[in-house]
C-alpha cells in the first residue's frame, strides 16, 4: 500500500551528495507495519528487521539501525501523519474495518 503513495515531499529532502540512504517508502512500510502490529519503538523495529521475516521483506533485506528509523520519523512527522491517514482511508474504502491487524477483512 505504501508504494502507491506519493512520497515526493519526503524524497525532495534527500540529497544526492553523501552517503546512500534508505528509500522513504521502505522506512514508511516498516513504520506502518510496526504501528499495525504494536511495534512502535525504533529499537524494536530495528531488531524485527533482523529477526522477523515480514519486516525483513518490507525493508527488502536492508537493516536500518534504530537511529535511522528514529531520525526518519522525527524529521518527517507531519508527512507520516498524512500518509497514515491516507492509508487508513484507503483500507476503509477496501472494506477493512479493524485498525490493528490490517490484513484481516470483515
């Protein structure tokens, strides 16, 4: 679902100079999946990216550290809030009624 969002607002902040970064859609994916499954801590998300196959899949085998996740969340809070609302609206239109486990359809 995250890959259908327009993340141009976040991507525009990235620079082509310096160290390579994680694509914002990858970080948004693990953040939103973490929120949906009750994993909100950056440190716990970091551990899950190493040990949980779904987090590992969402990050496409990359393993960001907790600081990267935390900084991404802190630096893009307004955009993340908007994307979260957009995703909830999309799921609502698709008939998903529960907020918790977003893969269960009523």
